[in-house]
C-alpha cells in the first residue's frame, strides 16, 4: 500500500443514486474490488435506482456482482421542486443509521444530483471523509449550485478536466487534495469495441419492453421513435457509438458521446456551461425557423475526431492511487487555500504545467527510443531497444515500448498529451502506415510524401495501432525540424524570433525558425540544409546530387573517408588502434586528427568548411540572429564554421552568434515539443 500512515485497509462506501452516476462509479468500484488487500467496499443504493418508473436499475448493480449493503427508498413521488426537497429531507433522516452501522473511512459521492447533496451533508456532519467525483464543472443550471455545495463539503476531489481543476483551485480547495484523473466512464468508453453492435441495435429497435417516457402525446406510437426505461450501459455505448446523431439535453451528449466522435445536437441551456468537443452543435433558444431540423441536416451521419476533453482512459488507476495516499491520521477538518492579497499565485500554474508530458519516439537506424518528457524539458524516463531487422518486429517493439511508457507515466504522475515521432528516412514512412488510424498531425515532408495536399493525412493500420492502443494523437516530423523545435522551447533559441539549427550526425539536417514559427515550405521540404550544394564538382551525395554539405560533413561521409585512409594504412598513428572486429568510423577519423594525423585533420577541415559555407548561405538568405550547431559532430566543426563566416560572409552578418547546442537529446526533446506546443496552445 502507498505509505499513508494507515495500518489497516481503507473502508470505502460508494453511494449511488441513479444509473447515470453508476456508470461513473462502477469502474471505480470494480477497481476497488480487484484490490481487496487495500480496500473494503460497502455499496449503498438509493434514489431512482429503486423506482420502477426508472427501470429498477439497482438490478444492474447486482448483475455486476456487487453486494448491496443497504437499500434506501428516498424518492418522494412528484415532479415539482417540493418533491425534490422532501426527497432530500427523507434521505437525511435515513442516512445517519446507515453510516453509523457501516462506519466508513471515506464516502465516494458523484456529481450534482440532490440525492448526492443529502449524502455529502450527512457524511460531513458525521465526520466522515468525502471524495467528490466530477466537481468543479459548470453546466449552467441549479445543478451548479448543488455541485459546488458538495465541493465545499468534500475533503478530496477527483475532477475530469483541467478547467474543472482550475475552478476548484479558484474555489479555495487545497490543491494537494485535488486529482485531475479524467472521467472514470472513459476507461470503459475508450476500450469499447463490440463488433456485434448490429444485434444490439436490432434488439432495442424491436423490444416489447419499451415504455413511454416521452410525455408528448402520441410520440410513443410514432414508427421512428422508441422510448425505453433503461438500456444497460455496455449496450448504450454501442448504440451511441454507431448512432447517426444524438439529440437531447443530457450531459451524456456533451461528455461521453465525444469519446466516439458521434454528432450531437444539444438542446436548450441545461449544458450551456460545459466544455464540449467539436462534435457538439448547440440549439439554445426556442425552435424558431426550424433550427433543430436544420441542425439535424448538418450533423446527421458525420464522423468527428474522438474527443478526450473528459478523459484518457486511465482515470481508475489514478483514483486508486489517490485513495491509497489518504492518511487517516491527518486532521479531518478541511483547510481552505485562500489566495494571498498581494502575493502572486502563479506557482500553482507552474506545478500544473510540470505534470503535463509527452511521449517522444525516435525511430533511429540502430536503436529505437521512447521517452517521457515533461513540460519543462526533463526526460523523466527513457526506454532504448536495439532496432529489429524486420518491419513487423519493429512495429511490435515500438508499440510495446510505448504501452509500457504510457503505463509508467501514470505511476509517475505524468499526463501524456500525445506522441511525437521522429522520422529520419523516407523508408520509415512505411512503418507509420501500420500505426495511425487517427489523423496524423505532421509538420514535415514525411507525411507530405504521401499526400502533398494535406499533411494531416490519415494513415490506416491494424486494430492494435499505436493511436488506437494509447488513445492519443500522434505528431510526426524529421530530426532536423525536431532539433529546431527543441531549441525553441527548451534551448538557446528560447524567446528568439529568428534562428537556424544545423544537426550533425549520420546525416546533416536542420530547421529554420522564422517569426517564432518553424518553416516547412510549400511542399514540406524546407530546411533540408544537408542538401545545400557547396561545390559544383564535389563528391556524390545520397540524395542523387553531388557537392552537398552532407557529402562532406555527415558521419557517413567521414566514415567513408576514414575507411579510405585505413585501407591505405594512412589512418592509424602512434597511440591509436582499431580492433579487427570493429568497423572503422567517423570517431576514428576524429581521434586520428587529434593525435596529429595531417590527412585526417585536412578531411575534418574540409568538412567544417563545407558546413561553414552552408551556414553562410543561410545567413545571406534568412538572416537569423543565432545559428545553433547540434549533434555529435557539432563541437568538432564550430571553430572552422566561424572562420568561414569571417572570411566569406557579408559584413552585415559576420557578427551572428554561432553556438553548440547544450541540450542533452535535442531530437527527443523536439519530438516532445511538437505535442506540448500544440496541445497547450489548445488548452490555454
């Protein structure tokens, strides 16, 4: 168990009032039930669960194999405000005996129903800790007042969205007692893949069990309408996922339906304050000018991107961890965090941003790397595996590494916002075809090679693709652009309007930042700096041309020259040796130059000169205020590059700063920055 000062299991009481809150509480209850060594679970059922008009939905709790400790009939018949108040009063009369008998350590209460207010009031007055699910949200009705009242009674808070978290902080709740977990129902929604949905649809379109809930005269007899008391949640998911459109004023439309991208028409103002995905179209006033019909024509049959505003499918593990951390020895009395009158409270935002993270994936030639990278540029954890020989093995390994990293991120309190992927070679684009069933956000030539008209093309693959498995969007770019983005967000380019990055490694690449934005060009091939031609009669380049910078200064070019010298017995000098089983490479050439090998020194000087001429061309073209050399060869070239600038550049650009990157892993950081920049722009 998490170290919380408790010497016994935590006794948890989950109180459910209706089928809607049970859909949110059930995943938590299942999670608690799977860890009997940590928790004892008591289930209290009240409210509309026990009313025949609502389908006696307590039965679905029994069908889920939960023992119901207590049933409380608390609903006073009637549909006016007085009946609601009387129901609250009846619950307040009955609950004390139940709580005295169960003696829970903590009560879990969901949402904003009047029944939940009675539960929270009873528990608070009886000195029982309260965990409130879905606090901090705004809908725009009396529900807001009830929800916020429960918030003030609750000791701990589990919220679904970042806005809700900020609302709770603004309401002076203790930040350490707020967990941004996402909606528990999304844990089930995002993994719902029942392929036999047609049988479910046929069952509900022909059921004799249907009863009238639509009060409008005669509507239940219309052949295109069906009214039902209750649809089991698993079947309801399939109906919603495959519906042409959902119409109504339920919070389900603006919350759960977004997980499937199903179109929604939200009627009236009941949900006016809630956060919604792009799948929701609002008709807020009276139905003049046939607005509902027009909205239906616009929405029906569309398919929107799946929205993750309300969860990422990992809520329950976070909630269970949060429960384990509760220290029963701490004072029960709540403490409110009132903001200081004069001091700035921005430190809270810094703490929030620090937990936002991205998965960075590098499809390297030798190794596959996956890293969890925080908003502040910290590589929280990195995974490295040798690159398999076949595509199938490679795909499976990347998928395995990403799943492992995503699971570890939950334990590390890192919220993964997306995946940034580095693509170094065009052949690797074929690997991507196996991965993404969601639109692949790309800012580089890689995706453009498949679809010149839209870099956000959809790359289709099998059901176990990366996006489907992690329920995360994926961004793709090459290593040069990623290095530039890393410098913009975390490195020496931070805050600069214009700068250029050259990355030196196996090949030569780069990225250009102009007016704070990465330049891609009309066909997403901008900043191919390694293929700037610096000599008309230079050596052949891998691109098919000759005289490119890469043909002189890349690791492959240096390796080629090192092998030539070695074959001619001109590489090794005193104090240097190459084992027989070791391939000659660029590092041997650099070592020989350091030990005084004149020919090796000449080759490195030529390579640095070629790179320097490329830098001069860039200075004359885009006039950046800074040039950053990145990669393993940068420190060996910097002095020669500066010499070439002094000799060849126009006087107006000779004073430009040329520096070596101080980032440990600019490519991985750049891949992460694609995700962090895009998603936080959307959030803030």
